[in-house]
C-alpha cells in the first residue's frame, strides 16, 4: 500500500484560511475525499471553504483563484480513473503540473489529493470511506496546512521546528 511509512502530521491551523477545491466526477469517492479534507482541516482550527469544479482538469485554475483571493492553503481533490484511451494521461499530467505551478507561482501550498488509479476499487480504497485503507483527502489537507505554517515561519524569520 502506498501509504506505508507516511508521517503523522499534527499542526495548528488556527487562523488559517483553507480552500478545498474538489472535482465532481465519481461521487462516492469524492464524498469521502471531501469529508476527510474538511474534517482534518477543521480539526486543526482552520477556517474552511469548499469550492466545486467539474473535473480534475479544472482544479488548477480554481486553486489559483483561491490562492489569489487570500487562501493560506488550498487542498485540491479529484479522481482520475484509467480508461482505454490516453485521456487519463493528459488529465493527470495537466492537473499535476497545473497544481504544482499554482503553488510555486503564488507561494500558497496546494495539498495534492488527486487520486490517479487504475480502477474504481483503488480509488475507493484511498477515499477515506469506512471500508477504505487510506484517507487521501485528510492527508492532503494536513500536508497543505503544515506547509502553510512552515512557509509562514520561513517568511517571518522565525525558527522552523523539525
């Protein structure tokens, strides 16, 4: 399982504005990812906003708008399941490169919660549902919030804890 060895991330998100940008494809999987991200962000004390876009291809432009509108962190959630055409490759690459570019260009951390799986069973296993083995929505939110705190510390000149 890809989650083996993942860190336990605990951070204080009090006062942070976190925008969760979520695609609409694959309702059941997305419901789990969104619930996990919102729960994890709210547990840190962050203020959350949920924005929906049609699919994973649209995540970067909405993430950029959220960052430019003042979000301290963005959590991008989507599901792309391999099919019989190269469409999977194009959407996965566009979402990954686009979200990376948004984060680097704006300086706002973007948590990457885009599942790129071979089949629906793999997506369900990572969706944070009761029978899932992983909760990638929560992991993406925790990573974005922890990175936002680190970026704040670096910009303020404060010592950064390891």
